[in-house]
């Protein structure tokens, strides 16, 4: 397979990953279960953490699983059938992540990407993914801030990929994802500094 063919194949997989990533399970499931739009309460974020504030924990869990799956599946399928190396897979992961942040189906207004990030990390490396999930759980239990747990877990993920892959081009998409994670959590970071961040399991407001 020549370089142009490889690039075209990678481009197709990236496009598919973006389209799959653009499915907002928080919005879809809220409509399905006759709930308020998650963009209308709490943090106004269409993600699993904000869905907890609806009081429907089972729907929040389904949102978490759906958002993680849409990150995992494109990377897993590309690794299985895409005939591409780790650099290409890392770009597929980035585009699935971008789909959640800027979904084409919802006027490019999406969530913060935490569950989808965990999904793509699992797709790239099951071992690293499990460690990152463990870090998220520990930080969430200790501090009870989803945003802090998510940011800490994303940094740990990047560090672990550096050790696993070494310094190479595959780290560029991963670094972009972590940077975007911090950018999308900029308001949370400001609230954490001011002591105003909502804790996990806080009621709907």
C-alpha cells in the first residue's frame, strides 16, 4: 500500500470517527426518556456528569457508556480493519473526540469529552485505559469533583502514552486532546480556584 492510499484510508476512518463521535447520547437519551434537555440545567453540558443532576442515575450511566463506546469503537475497528499504524489510530481517536466536542448533528455544540476520551484511550491501549479509569475513580472519590478527576486522568493518560510509545508523531493527537480537555474545562478550572465548583451528585439546579 503506497503513501497516498494509506492517507486516504486514514482520512476515511477519521471522517467516520467524527460522525460517530458526533452522536450525543445525553441529548438522544433525554428525548427518549422524556427528560429535560441536559443543556437546560446544571452545567448545561450534554454529558454523563450533568445527567446525574437530573436524578436519573440509570440514564446517566447509559450516557457514560454510550459516550465511551463511541470513542472506543472507531479506534478499535480502525485497528482491526484499517491497516494503519499507531499514528493513524491516534488521529482516528482525535476525530472521535472532536465529534463529541463539536458534533455536526447539534450545531457543533457538544460536551467536554471525558467519557469519549476514556473510550479512545481504551481503544488505543486497554492497559493504559484501565489505569486512567482507576486514576479518575480515585480522584473523584477523594475530591468529589468530576472536572478535577477528568483533568488529572487526562494528564496521566498522556504521560503513560509517552512511556509506552516514546516521543513520536502519535503523541501529537493525544496532546491536542488533553489540551482541548483543559480548554473545555476552563470554566470548571476557574470555579475550582474560586471554590465554587459543583461536586459530584449535586442536585439538579
